[in-house]
C-alpha cells in the first residue's frame, strides 16, 4: 500500500495553519481517510471545518461533513448505522462532492453514494 501523502505534511497544518487553506486541509483529510489513518483524518476534518466556517463557505462545509460521516463509518464499521443514514440524507442534498479516492475529484453526489453503498471504497486500496 502506497501512502497518498496526508501524513507526510500534517505537521504543517497544525504547526502553521495560516499558510494552509481549508480546501487543502480537506484534501489532506480525504487522503488520511484513504490511508486509513482515522485519528489524523478526524483532526484534519475539524481543522478544515474551522477554516470553512471562518470563510463562511457553507457548501464546502456541507461536503466536508459528509466526508467526516463516511470517515467515521470506515473507522468504526460495527457502529456505523446512524452515521451511514445521516451521510445518505446529507448526500441527497448535494449536487457534487469530492470522491473518496485519489485524486479526490468532484463527482455527482448520487454517484458517490452508489459507489459507497456498493462497497467501492476501502481505505488504502487504490483504483487501477
């Protein structure tokens, strides 16, 4: 398994947060989720959320919260029912959202949900 890079520069996010914007931190959180580093991803999602709230970027914050719920489902799959249902409800309100797979490109929200519910995303597994 090759790391997607989140853990290589997380110290920048926490050490010098003014130089890293919330979108970059959000992408780092997605990379940490993909790498199954759920402790790091949780911290990164919260840091990005603070930046999105500061910038009043409601759309980006909504997408981040869906990713955060999906991250929780992956981190604790045995207790994921409520988070999974909430993620589905929130995804239904979105048009586009970043994919959970590198390079984390924007995809239609319903496409992400279909892939997610069919088990297409496993931490640490790269698409061919």
